[in-house]
């Protein structure tokens, strides 16, 4: 471990573990000269109820603190809270008792919480002879096989006589000097172990930051309550400091909040990076000593950071979990918690109070997952595989949203990073074709999920065609309702299908599927053909609606349906509520109109009657149609070409004559 020559590296936290009355608190007092018990009840009862703390100087530049966690079974939740920030553990076993039930449980919890460094202390050697000490130590070594303490020293001590304490102190210091240093990377987050008030200072919260760095005057928020606070002062290992970092035993003096409104299990964090969630993705390891499988939807208590909440565990990839197995799960909690991917947790039963297992948090979600969904389980497993690979984990964060778009802010919240820091990675994934950006705003979706959305929109359009065979095409709103996808995603899918030539965009933003092979009945086809011929044979003298009804010999409702079909297909173009023209008439009138104005300048409106050879009944509505379309513009009683008219014509109307 490297240290600065300018200030000590104060960032090591040592935890104790072991059965009740095996001498953990007495050992801490022997090592440090300080009584870690902070509650009168603890001192009176001679046992640790809550988390105690004592300083342990390693050398001039490296200092550490020992967190004395409870050993009694009913105080396990406090033990987990204390262990959540531990770098190094002292497993304490009394020579007159040996390995006990809580010894096993504490070691299991330490392993589940990801602690990888420690040593074992055999206490109360004054209570047994040398032969029994040897037997107990042999039993201990057998017990520790296969654990992270397997190769670590076992030091014998007496808290009564002080025998072995100096040896333990030096062994511990030697181990701590070589301990890997915690990184300050990430966004600041600290689970709160205690909240209290100091006269003249106000609210103080304590804990061990699990990521990032905080400085005096920083603005933070207390979650899940969403209370904005400012850091007035900081202590690290009981000394004033201008900052605290991951791994520090820290106390933060906060403004703008009453200590009664902050509770153990809350989190104080950099503002805007974390959210509270009650649905968590996780990998759960079920401890091997259990005799029965862990069943789906089992009620549990979740211990993560300093939080302790009830919930149920949903097994996603298997019907049940056998002892010693691990599986992907969704934790459905009764209360919100604040976590990040990579956080370790422990699950316990509430009655009887036993440890079931634990594992690692892989993400948060807004949805209750259905079991045995391959894509979902693949996605969670991919998150787990890429926890240490920021770019690939980001990809699967986007993919985990399924067929829903994520804004840049939502992606940043899921990743616990600044949006501007994530954007280059997202653009890189987009360049590789892994994710897509949809719409004008930065809304992101994984390519696999966009492919599924394309299929959904295609299926939805065919279903609409099948239900309403007289409709030539369907509006976007109908497709949103049918596909159950959000508007921006449906629009992006339609744009892609049109680009591929699999769908056609009709007038009025309606869409027709290229694979639609159904359609009009023989009778409807006959009637549609008749109506079209009535308009095509009389391009500039088309019949009005009443004349069409008379010619077709069908009820008005039926004729309206047939006309709407022709409008959607673009065969007829409605000019007024009562009048429509064939598209060939519209194209020809537009071509003549544009040529006239382009060649000779402004055109008197009455002149258009002679240009197309139609009566006034058709001329005025047609001119107003072209005005509305943006081809022409009325100036007094004349028509001129509107600005940008070239983009609004049929194309051939602007070409020179042969």
C-alpha cells in the first residue's frame, strides 16, 4: 500500500466476528486500549448490542479502526451493517468453546459480503491447557478449509493475562500494511449506521462510504427520503478532515435535516445519481448446510448496506434452489432501498431467524419479472459477467429495459454516473450497432429489443388489417394501442419498415402492410372500381357524394366506407366534405397550374377555369386545396407560387416541357 508523505492514509476498517461471549469486545480493548461499547446497556450487560468502534494505529501513516460488531444471534442485522464496510476481519473463537453456531454463521456472512482478508484469533487460552488449545486449533484449521481464512494465521491470546496480544498486534499490523488500498472511484455513497445530534452542530450521520469521495460544502441527498443536505463538517476516524473517501470510517455533519428524519438503512449520496428501488436483480447463493430446497416466493429479510427490510425472493431460472446452489433472482421488497450493482447482500428468514444465503446485486428494475424468460435471464447473467466492464455492463443496462426507450438521464441514473460521461460510451455502442438512438431526443434502446419492437409493430398492423378489412391503412395511434409500445418507438419502427419497403405510408399518416393479402370482398371491389371509374372518366367534373350514392345504389354509410378506403389508398383526394377528385386529376391540375404561373407570372383565379376546363364549382375548391398544400399563395384575386413550392408538388409539375 502506498501512502502520501503529506497526510496519513486513513482508510482501513477492521471488523470482528464470532460467537457471543467469545471475547470480541475485550479483545478490541486489549488491542486498542479503548472500550468499543458505546451504549450503557452494552456495558451493563457485558455484550455488544450495536456497532462499537475503536482506533487501531498501524504506523505513522496508516491508521485503521476496529468495528466491534454484535455476536448474539438476534443482533445479526447490526453485524451485517458493520461488516458492509469492512476491509479486514478478525474471526474470534474461544478456546473453551471452539467453533459454535454463530461462528459458522458469521464466517458465512463475511464470505457472502465479499470480505477476502483476515485472520483468526483463539481467545481465552487462559481457560484451557496447552493440549486442549492444540486440539481446538486443529479443529479450527479444519473448519477454515476452503474459506478466505484458510491460509491466514491463527493467533492465540488471553484477554485476561494479555498473553499473545503483542504478537496479535504485530501480526495484524503486518497484514494491514500489505492490504490492497480501496479506490476512490465512483459516485459518493454512504450507508448510514447512526444518526444523532450534537449541540451547536446539528445532525451527524456515521458510516463507511462504499464509493467515491465527499468534501466539506458538498450538496448531497438522503435517500430514500429525498432530502437535500449540505456537508458542514467531516470527521474521519474521529479526526477533523476536509474530505472522506470509500473505506473511511466517517462522520458527516449535515445541514437542512433533523436527525430524527434520518434512520439507519438510509443512504447519503451525491445528488441525482441514485434512486430508491423495491425490485432488485441479483445472484443468490443458498448456503449448503440447509436440508431443504429454497422455494420460490419465500418470505425473507434482506440485509444490504445498513438496510434491513422484508420481502420475497422470486427464483427466475429454476423451480427451486438446492442447498449449495446459486441462481438468478428478483428480490421484491416491502420498502425501497438504495443500492448499486456489485453490492453484496445477505438473506435471512425471520422465523426461525437463520441465514439463508446471500450474493451480489446486479441491478434495479421497475417491473415484476416473470419466471423462466430466457432473454431476461440471459440479460441478468450478462450484467453479472460484465460487472467489471463498464462499457459492456452499460449495454446490458440498456438491454434490460426491454422494448422501452431510456433517456440519457435514465441511463445515467441506472449506471450511477454523469450523463455527459456516459454519452461517449453510448455513441460508441451505437457505432458498433449494439444500441440505437430513437427520435429527436436522446432515447436509447438495445438493437435486440428494437428487432422485437419491429416484429410487434408488424404483427399489430397485420392484426388491424385483419379486423377491419375495409381500412386501407391505419394511423400511428392505432398501432400504439395495438402493439402496446410507446409512440416514439412505434414511429421509429414504422420508419424502418417503410425504408425496407415492407410497409407503405398512405395519406394522413396511415400505414399499410406489404404482406397484407386480404382486403376487399368481391362485391366491395366491384363497388370501389365503379366509384373510381366515375371519377377517372370525369377528371374535372367528378360526381358529388349524393350522385355517387345514387350511382352505386348502396346506403350512405357503405358509400362513406368505400370512399374512405379510396382516400386512404390515395386513389381519390378529398377536396371538400362533399367533393373528391381522382389523383390523376389533381396531378394534371397541379402540373398545368405550376407551368402557367412559372412561365407567365401571377395568375388571376378566374383564369384557372379555362386552364383545366372545369366549372367554378371545382375551380375554387381546387385552388384552395393547392393553397393549403403550399403549392400556391393567394394575393388579392391572383395566385403566385408559394415559397418552397418545389418540395410540395408531385415532382413532374416542376420539370420543363419536352
